[in-house]
C-alpha cells in the first residue's frame, strides 16, 4: 500500500474520518520503469506519447488464499497500447505496476514489482490476463 492509502485506512478505522473509496471505473493500472515507492515517485511512471494508464475493471470478491492471506484479482484483462517511437531500436523496461484512483495524477493506492521486468520494443504490447493481477493483504 502507498503512504496515502495507509493514512486513509488508519484515519477511517481508528480516528473516525470518513473515507470514500474510489469508484471501480476510476481505478487505473500504471506502468513504472522503477519502484514508485510508498511515497509515489510519479517521475518513475512511463512518460512516453503512446502511454496512458488503463482501467483495471472490477476485482473478484476477497477470499483467503492457501497461505491465509486475503486476496483479490482482476476480473478482466488489462491491455496497454503498443510501444511507439520513431527509433525502431527504442526499448523500455517495465519493472513495477501501480493502481491509481484516477486516469491522470490522482493517488497511488497499491504498487508492486513485476515478478520479472519486461523489456518492450517498438510494436510490443504489455497485457495482464484475467486473474494475473493479484492483490494480497496480510
């Protein structure tokens, strides 16, 4: 969880502050070239003309996994636009993903490193199949 979400959760559960969760339609997946950290280092988000955050869609109902942690996963696939660049040798390496409460700017809610960084070349598309994005809370 990001610092923003941790503070919102503490304020809501222990201090009586109301917290309005974002609408599912406002949840967007972001790609990063380095760890955005809990502080939301926005400068690490992909900054290319072809790139835009993509809606995550809905998530499955929380359930306990085999390790006893509560988990949910994306109920629909998420596909980004193809990498475009005038230089055919252009590459970009995606190392982390994050979930924001907005298409632009907004608040980082969750972030995680990819199991394996993905280097994309011009024409490549990065996609996350249904169930591939797993969020676990302990």
